[in-house]
C-alpha cells in the first residue's frame, strides 16, 4: 500500500491497481486449485448419503417382511413402509420416519423392484444422472438382497 502525497501536506492512502490485480490473480489460482477438490468432496458425500439411506431402507424392508411375511410388491413400493397397504396383514409400521419416502440426494426417487434381477428385490439410487449404469457420481448405489 502506498501513501500518496498531494503536495499540500496531506496524504491519500490506498491500494494501487497493480496490487489489486495481484490479489485477484492469487485468489483465482486458489479457487482453481481448491475448487475441484471441494466439488469432489460434495459428490462423495452425496454418494455416502445414498448408501446410508439404502441401508436404512433395507432394515425397514426386513422388519416389514418379518411382520407381513413378504416384501412389499413393486406396485406397493417403499410407501408400504410408511402406510399399511390394504393387503398387508400383520403390518406393524411405520417402518420409516416421516410422512413420505425420502428422495435420493440428487432429488430422484429410489428404484424398488420385486422380484429383483438376481435377488428378492432391487433397491437402488440411479446416481446423479438418474440413469441405470454410470460411474463416479453417476454410478448406481445399492443392490438386491437374497
């Protein structure tokens, strides 16, 4: 910072244009280096959250099966964990907290199918792209169960 003299005995303090440009360049470099890491951490956190939610759904589905004798049908969906289907004798829920089935961290519905491709059911989040398959943040999270 330079002190400018006006020649009349009084000084003006302030930054020069070059000093401000140097600060902006440094901030830009820091953002370029740190930005991708921060975004990567956020994507990883969403995937972790989806994994935790899938695990909670699986526990709720297992409790439902113990009470009712089978998993909810595809048509009944995960909503059967919150509100008793008319055909579910022995239902002792709700098996999930809340009034509605939570969406995945990307704002999409979880996919629930009975029977599953290889197991009793499939339960998964389709990831950031909301399409089957993918890798990274777009990877499917979850699987079936026996």
